[in-house]
């Protein structure tokens, strides 16, 4: 939650009138490099979502995250819908590990309800576009895939990528709220 990218995207969204809530998974708080088991991470997502729902009950809420955070969020939502979620936003969905192409990490996506926005770099080693495009297409009209040419998994290039991410996320959120 303290990563430079997370600071930048949160600031860019705030400039567009969108508040963000960042948190850490248990393994991060403990200083471990290895991620938690999915069940633990999903419980973490649900606990944060429920706490936010109590505090911000009157605000429209979207869930999602960067990489692992987005994947664990959608897994939690697929297992038991996050109450009141208006849509899911993924910043670099990690479809597969680098150099190990596959779509197994997408098996829960069709179960998750509601609109989804995938913001993906064209050079993302964690999601080959020839694999991700058909996954998103199978989700139908509720899923949108936005490709950022030249960006990698961290959206470190090209310059201005974070502002474009925030613009696209903001426009998508506005469309959902207006529909």
C-alpha cells in the first residue's frame, strides 16, 4: 500500500474525485515475501470491505486492486459477493506467472458478479494479451479490457501512464454510476 505506484494512482484518482482505500495483506504486515494462502487473503479482503462498508455506507464502492490484490479481491467476491460492490477494477490482472502462460488464475472470474474493468499493460509479463483477451471476451459485455501500449506490469512506462489509468478508471466508474 506504500509502493510508489499505489501513491501515484491514489493521488491521480483523488484529483478526479475518486477516493481510494489502501490496506496491506497479512503477509505484508508481517514483512514476509511469500504471499498468504488464498483463503487468508480472501478473508483479509472481506474484513477490509466490510469495515469500509460500515464507515462509508452512503458512498458507491468499487473493489479491486493491483496485481495480487485485484486477483484476491475477485476471488473473495466470487466465493461470496462483497455486499454493495458496484464493480471490480484490476490494475494489471496477474493471469499467470511470467514465463508460465496459462489461464487457471481466471477460473473464478465468470462466477464473480457485476461489471469488471481490466487495465492492462501491453508488455505485462503476468498476462499475455493473446490469453487475456479471450478470457475477458467470455465475460461478455460486463467486462472491459483497456490496453496501455508500452506499459509493463508495474505501469512504469510510458511517461504519463498513471494519469491515463486514472482517466480510464474514472470514466468507467462514471459510466457505471450513470447507468
